[in-house]
């Protein structure tokens, strides 16, 4: 996910920006104060950035993100730009987009939030130290208050990028698992096969129906074989879902063949009183494939020597 997508995912518009600024108590007065400190920032940028990276490079688990001197020089330049950006005196959507870009980079390289947040503690310590040495006590305290507000505003954005990226990753994994758990296979022209494995709950049942109907339309299929040999339990819910799927398939002009029916499953279906007369049934998958070929006017022929 790119930082621009983060803007959309997090719904970061003008209203959200105002809300966040209000909660962080980051006022126009704070921004004006930070802008007035631009000269202070330019004077101390090198010292602050070097001290910041001294910490990161002194710890084994954070040093690995900086494999060579070229990388260190590059990130120091980037960090210098970031540091000076704190004292631009603005907090608009362009500023938010820039800060999300920083968070997205940290997430992409695998920098854990625990290191990110701990590093910001050092950042604030360095700023407080420099402000205290450069300004009268009361003025330094006020300035540090404004710095704290914008730094924590930035932190909230960075943490949001981590959360949004993790949610997107989880959704991709879930989609992959759904696809793997409902593999509709094209076995021949206009013939599909759905081998079901594992338990079927209401969510998966809906997913099965959606996938089956979509593939039938895409493939212009006339027949789908549903093999339930890998389903451990066929209860009323499972049987009802199969019946509903069959009815939907029929509305699309296709037929359903149910295979993998064991003696126990057959007995259960009869005992439950489920009407599966609308679908063809076969005990073995091979028989189901032979029937499907027959239904579309094809046949398996043995090749003679």
C-alpha cells in the first residue's frame, strides 16, 4: 500500500485533519512558534540527526536497517529534511501526505513500531536539550510544548500507516485463503470441478456459492461437479447450502453433480430429509466426470494400441 492509499484508507481529509489537530491541541499559535524557531532548527540539524543515528547504530536490532555507509548518509539527509519540516509552520494535507510517506517507508523496511516509538523518545530528548541550551527557561518550555505536539501528531500518522498496512496484508492473506479453500477447477470445456475440503460454516457456504456462480458465468459452464469427499460432516446446514447452490446454478442454465458421497453421508442426507433430487449424484469423482462429459456431449474413449 502506498502512502496515497493510506490517505484514502484513513479518510484523511480536511475534517479529519482538523479533528486530529484539535485532539493534539496543535494550534495556529504553535505552528507560528515552530516557524519562528526555523533558525534554531537549521543551526542544530546536524547535531540532532547525528545523535539520533548514534542511538540507532549502537543497537544490534536497529543497526541492521543501515547495512552500509551509503545507506546511513542517505537516511541522514532524509532525516534532516524531516527535522526541518517540523519547523515549517504548517500542518495541512500536504504535510500529512509527507509524514505518511515517512511512515510508509518505515513500515516497508520492517522497522517495528517498538523501535520507531523508542527512537522518538530520543528525538524529543535531543530537542529539549537543544532548546534549553538556546532559550530562556520559560521560552524553552513553551517552545518544547509546541514541538511535542507536532511530533506526537506525526507519531499518530506513522502508527496509522502500520495499522493500515497490516490490515491490508491480513485482507490479502484472507483472500488467498478463501481462494485456496474454494478452488474451482476447469476440467474440460464447459465443465468445472469444486473439490470441497474441511468444515463448511455459513461464511464459507456463501463464499462457495459466490465463487461457483462467478466461475460458471466466466467459463460459460454447463456443468459443475461438487466433490464432498473431503467434508468431514454433512449436516442440515451443509446439505441446505448445497441445495441452494444447486438452485442458483440451475438458474444460470447449468447442472450440478454431487460426488464423493459415502454410505454414511447418504444415510445422513436421507435421515435429515433433505431433497437433493435437483442435482445428479455419484459416489465417486470419476463417475461424476464421466457423467459431466456425457451431459455436454463428450465421452472418454480408450486409446487402442
